């Protein structure tokens, strides 16, 4: 029996383009003159707080300086790191092509991503969200993956049933949040593997 899918929901970082957090952590580690291994867990926690507006960019910066006890680190330099890293990430051309094909086939193709407002602003400057409709950004919604609530929010806005949607992400724990509300899921590895997985759900022609 063919499954009736009406929407294919994409994660952004790690699916459409490389994950941004490790790159930010690497560059920030250089600024604070600490090891990448020390910076990464602290950076991940702070970015996570920014994703649903629990803290803003300036609160994040204050916490970062206190954690690494660096009074000489400059906000202007760090802001440039964010800008350069965010603007420097490019979407995978094969994934852009896949999204466009899905839209032409009549599927709704939203993006649902955990993202801080500063990162999202740079993506908007580059017009990277334009291929998706609608766009679900955690900082705007005030919810983030893997909470089932953000997936329920998306389904409601799409005016679809959960089992009419597929969610694609490269993180297993985020997929668990989608499955909890009845959304079908695909663990992303690469574009070739994704196309094969989509065929299993009756989506051909991509």
C-alpha cells in the first residue's frame, strides 16, 4: 500500500549544510586561547539556550567570558566570528536540487531547525531559507528540538496530520521527538541515501 505523504520537513544544519556549532567552537577556542575540547561542550550548552531565546546574544557573551575567565576578549571580534562563520556556510547543491524537485512534485517542503536569531539573520541575508515554505525557526517559536511540541506546532501550521509528514534530521534524538507525535522520520546520511529512503515512502522522481 502506498503511503500518502504531503510534506517533507528538513532540518537545516547537518542536512542542508554543515553543522555550524563545531565551526563556531573552533574559532571561539582560538579567540579565548583554549582547546577545542574545552570549548565545545560549553559552546553547545550556550547555543542551546539561545535556540529558544532562553538567553540573548549579549547574555551568551557574558557567560562565555565568565566561564573562560577572559576579560580581554572583545565582543566585536566575536561578533565577526559569528558573521564570518554564518555567511561562510554554503548549502549543499544536491540538497537544494532535491528540495526544488520535491516542491515541483507538489509536496510541502518546510525547514524546521534549532537556530539562534543571530544565525538566522545571516541566513536570511544570504536568502538561504527562500527555497523552503514555511520556515520553522526555534528562536521565533520559543520551542526547540527534540521537544514534541515544536513538531506539533509545525503540523498544525501545515494543516496536516502527523502521519502525512516526514521529518529528516542527522540527529537521532531529534527524530525521536518527531516520532513521538506520529511523524515519519529519516536519519540523514547523504543525499543519495536520502533519495533511497524517500522512495520507501512512495516519493519518486527526485
